[in-house]
C-alpha cells in the first residue's frame, strides 16, 4: 500500500493544481465569479423549501413540521448528487483525459483522486449551505450530525469503486458509459429520495433491500429529518459491495493500464 501511495504523494502538486484549475475554470469570464458557487446551491435549497413547504404543503407521514419534507428531499438529492457526480465522471475519466494520458507521464491513479476531490469540493460547498439552512430554521439534528462521517465514508467507497470499475470497462466497451447513464436515471427514481419508503407496498419494500444506495440515503434522511443515529448494520451491505468494487476496479486498472492508452 505504501508503494502504491508514494508515487501519488510525489504528484500531490499536480493533483492540487488540477483540482484548482477545474474549480477556477467553471466561473472564468463570469461577472460574479466564484459567487455562483454559493448562489446555485442556495437557489436550489430555497426552491425546494418554498415549493414543497409553502406552496405544495407537502408533509412526511407522522411528522407535522412543514419543513420536514423539504429537508428530507434536500438530504437525499444533495447526497445522491455527490454519488452521481463521482460515478458519472469516473466512468468517463480516462476517455476525457485521453490526450493527457498520451502526452504526459504520471501515475494514472491521480485521475480518480482528482475526480473525487473535485466532487468533494462541490459537495462541501453545497452541504455547508444546507447545514446553515438547518440552523436558520431551527432543524439542527444535534449530536446525530456526527453520524454523517461513517455514512459518507461508505458512500464514497462505493462510488469510487463503481466509478473506477466503469471507467476501465468504458475504455474498451463504450456502450458501458451510455448504458449506465440511462441506468443511473432509473436508479435515482428507484431509490426513496423524492418519496418516503413508507408509502411503498410491502412487495416493493422487500425488493428495495438489493439497492445499495437505499440504506445510505435512508441514513442521511434519518439524521437530518429525525435527528436519529442510523443503524450502522444496514450499511454493511454497501460497505462490502464498495470494498469489492474497489478491489475489482484496481485489479482491472493494473491489468489493463498498458492497453488503455492504445485503446484511447
């Protein structure tokens, strides 16, 4: 492991510079510049809150607060967004950086790290605004907030493993990326994000257990809506799946890294 990480540490400047350049390029030549980093997610949170709590008066079963559904929705959508960004960018990471891979010699594993860090920066900004929003409306989850850390780690592990595996496969089989883009849309709606799992028929609930993102999203929603520490046993499934995918993705990468440049 040390031998694997040492080259990456030597290229930490390259990784930092790549993350910084991508962040800056998003708002280059715009009048408000980096302010859009905060304005876009803030607008999304406000829209969800106004539309669902004030206009539609949507409520969660068994919870009287008018903000509960908006928080439930934001908790699911924001965290799903992190997962979708890592996996979506991961599956195209080698294709999008084909010219870089052909012209510059550097540890190829820098690319997945850059992808995760870029997604992490975006998520940190929007999630910080969400936490400030919770404080403003008096919906702070208390000590349960610290439960986010293990849930987030499980989610990242699963997303990185899946993204890396798809990224290698997509180099050799381009249909993989096209198919997964469609599959991801269905996956979103098959995960209780915009609707509570309680309204589903029992037959559907029994099938829901095979969805590895269900316990992850459900854990986030329980923390923010009810202030409850999640049942960490439910996260064992996505954790094991994430470890398996990381091992598979790393194995595929090491085995085919020499062939990838030719395919690109």
